[in-house]
């Protein structure tokens, strides 16, 4: 008649869900009672402070001159004002105790959800052992990642393991697709890349076309694809272990107007900024200089899109990913991870913020805000008119960015971080399990993704009937 000693994860999940609800309620009651009659006002003040901070960020990004300065002051000052209010109106001991209860509630809730989800929580499947490749060809970009190929002696180690290395000449524009196809014609039984995600995608498409295994070497700057494969991004030489002790599984491959991508395709504001020649050398400064014109001055592309027939009109920013990310919350640790790469669907995040009020709503309501759409689809079609040149005044710190005149019927697109201009309509699709990936059996980056925190689901778990085994 008790759950003690029961090995049923459903029973443990139910108990943890009850603990989560109980400690969450205790945190709220403690906070309200400790703050006295002004407790509700203080909590509302915290929400107002959050909204004001979002308004300040919007003013800073979308305006210049005094309003930008006011936005910076508001973005920083609003959270400080909230802290001052808590110091004046609320005892610190009560606040800390409430925070402790809330932390316990979050841990119990997430653990409960993870137990219910069970084996499906695994980000990557266990692969199959394959014979060691005999004619592996690895394409390496010596400039990628600030010179990681030389720093980690990737050429020497790969050749010791029997692979043939093709070094890209950084002084000329290389046709990576042609290099990969020539390697296949010469009898390669594996293709690999030490470089950025854009180069990875081009060679991966050739590997998928010929049904060859593909080896990712995390020698790029960010290597989001390697991150989601669980590879070590701090030491790309460990990726070569797959040549002698590897396992293989299949993942999806994205396609945007016939061009492959492994991570994301971005449209709108981000894609417009990436097009600027100054962006590569001064990313933050260039973005701050040009964003007011893109967000307020009409310089940026407003995009009409459809995701499996669902209309997404006049979007300022649109992110299409090869499988959805764990969450659309940029402050979450899970925001940069895709829980799986073989789901056979695209992730879509569409943003439309027309002013300070919508920025405040997005800060308070998060993914429930009217200006944010988070969904999945198998096909995304994007259309948009070319924007006029952006008039940006000279800056004392960053050279004035100049945006090339738009060509009718084309839009700016960033494919795995690479700036492109594509004719409309731009169609994004996904090829399920098209790519054979070879990875080391031991990968330090493989983690179990955290489930999204859904309090409604936690409540359902807490009040579901116990299993038969726990009643016996």
C-alpha cells in the first residue's frame, strides 16, 4: 500500500510532482505572508520592472540619440529598482527561504517530467559499430576556428590513422562540393570536414547523396552541429577517435532552396546584419549601428511565411532549424541544444515586435506572447520584398555599414551563419535520416536534455492514480 521500495518510475514521478507542487505553493505563501499586505504589490512591481527593462532594451536597439541612452538607463535601472523595493519592503530571510523552496520545486518538477518521459529523453541514439574505414578523406580548412587545424595537429593525427587529408587553400575561394565529389570518384569510403558548419553542410550533402558515412571534426568557431552530436568542441582531435573506435547513426539534413544546412536558416533582421561586410570583424558594433534602421526605419525585410500552410505575416525575424531547439527562451541553458537530430521535422521561431509595448509583453509572457510563434513543420516557405539601402550615419567607433541595394524578388538569408541572397520564394524542407554520421563511442558532450517545464503536466502527474505494483 506504499510506494516505498517501488521501482516503478511512474510512482516516483508522481511523488516528486507532489513535492514540486507543495514546495512551489509554500514559496508563494511564504513570500506573500512575509511581505505582508504589500506582498501582491511588490510582486506586481517585479513584473512591471521586467517589462520596463524590456522596453529599455527595445529603445536601445531600435533608436539612436537620447532615446537610446534612456533605453540603456531603463534596461539597467529597472532591475536595480526592483531589488531596492525588495530590500525596503521584504525581509531578506523570508525572500531567501522562498527562493530555496522554489528551487526545490523546480528540481522536483523537472525530475518528475524526465521520469515520465523515460527512454525518449535521450538526445542521441546509440549507434551501430561499423568496420574501420579504409579510404577516409578529410577536408580541412586551416583558417577555421582561428587556426585549430594547426593548433591541435589534426593533419598529422589524421594521417597517422590512415586518412587522406585535403587542405583548403585559404588564399583562394575553394569549391568544397567539387573537392568532396572528386574524393568520392577516387574511391573514398568516408568523408569528413574540419571546419565551420557551412562547410560541414556542403560535404554532408555529398556524403548523403552517395550514402557514405560523414565525420564531423569540431574545428570551427562555434560548431553547433558538433555540439548537438555530443562531440568535444574544446579538443577537435578527439573527433578523430571515430576512425578507430566509432559508431554510426542517421540524422536529418535540412535543405533551403536546394542548398543543404545542418543547423539553421535565418531570415529578417539577423540575415540583414550578417550581409554587411563589417559584420565579420565587428559583430556587436555593426549590429548596434544598423539595428535602428532595420527595426524602425523600414530598412529591414518584413517577411511573409507559411509553415505547413499556417500563415506567418510580416515577421521581423524567422529562424528555421534542422529539428527544433529545446526552448525558444534565449536565457535558458537548453536554448542552444536540439534534443534530437532525427525527428524528421523543422523547428520554426518567428518574431514580430512592432514597438515597446510588444517588447514588454514578450518579456512578461515569454513564448505565450502574441509576437512570438514557436512551432514545428515539415515545409516552410518564405517570401519578402527587397529592402531599400539602409542609410546609416558615420560612427566614431565603427565604420558606417553599407547594405547593397536589394534585388527585386530576392531576400537576405543566413544559412548556417553564411550570408546569402536567394530568390523568392525560399523553401525550407528536411530530409529525414538522410545522413550517416560516424562519431566516437565516447563523447563528453552527450547530455540528457531537460524537458520543458510544464506545470499543467506536473499537476496531471501528481494526481494520476498509482500503478498496480505500488498498491500490491
